[in-house]
C-alpha cells in the first residue's frame, strides 16, 4: 500500500517508521510499503511502479505458461517506472490505472497475447479455462479485447487440456491441417493424449513427469500393447516439443506417410473407447 492510503486509514508517519524498524512492514521505496509475507514477484512489481502482469501474473495465479524472462509489470497508461537494483522488469503500458498487486487473469491473458504472441496466449488460455479461472463473461471480454487476428484462438480453445504442452501440440498440428482426438480411451492401453488418423497415438510428457525408471517402464508397456493392437505410438517429451519441434513435426508427418491414409481405420467418437 501507498503511504497516503495508510495515513488515510489512521496511521501516522511515526507509526510507519516504528513498524519498519520493528520489521512489521517493509519499505519498498519512498511512499510504498508491503508486509514481509508479500510474494517477492509482487514486491518487485510494486517497487517498479505497478502491478504484477502478463506471464508473471498468470504464473502467480497457478496457470501453465511458456517461459519468459523478467518480471512483467503493468504501469497503466500514465504510470512511471522506477529503476531498482537488479531490475529486469518488462513494462506494460495498457490503458487504465495500475495499483500495486496482481492483475486479473483476463487482463493478464490479453497482455500475454500482445507481449508473447499466439502460442503463449493459447496455452495459458486453455490452462486458465481448465482450472476454472475464466467465466463466460471473462472469455467474452478477452475475445473482444484481442487483436482480430487472434480471436480464432478463443473459438478453437477447449476447457479439458491436461497440460499446456498438449495445448501447444494441438495448436501447431491444427495449423498443418491435422485434427487430433484428445484424451481417447483405448481398451488394453488406457487413456492416451491424442489419436490422429485412427491409428497413430501421440503422447506428450510434461517437464514435471517421467523422471524415474518405473514411469519409463510403464510407458514402454503401454507402447508395446498399442503396437500389438495395430497402433503406431509416438512419444515426445517437453524439450523435444519446445526446442526440437522440427523433429517432432517430421516424425508425425513421416508416420502418416508410412501408414498411408487409405489403410487407417476411423476412431469412433472423440472420447469414445476403441
């Protein structure tokens, strides 16, 4: 809070000096104070002059985001940036009056679209929707405030993506004209991330998963059972999707070429059991 707000609430300058000396509150810069329990990224944004924003705000809200450097800060239209030690802040100057704190999920998503592009927006949007952090009103507001060329992403989005990595794969393949069926249950194999063309199983392993040998053994067993049933399983990890997408794309296109579209049997229902 700003000193003026604290004084209006009944504090005196002497109170503020005493509380700082006793470490009940922390002085971030001239006229701005925080509780010691305030999160470091929120304190940094306030010190810089505004509210935690964009990918930094979404991460604060627990939403899956693509990595981005620095602390993103919304300064409003007429705000002022304050330099501070170790500052790597990324300023956002959208219309409005910024206060210390964290911007809403809806505003942060629009900021991500303008700052980080379509992929970063899409994976965060689907994550926020799945986590129940977007009402119908918020989704409408977001669509209205996006650039016209990005509004199709809201229409394409779904609320049941298991991870941002899956959202990213689905978006990239859609741009190639490849339609994926998500979270498909296959008897003898279990629920798989995606099926395309009826016989290709596509699994993507997030950065937080599959660190141990037991998970690796389980995955190999699933892949073997899928092969025995006539499916072709493809499995990619976080690093491959994020940093070697050209190989992932080539593998998927190669698998389609190898099997041949005419030999592929259809899947019954997006979430149906095969």
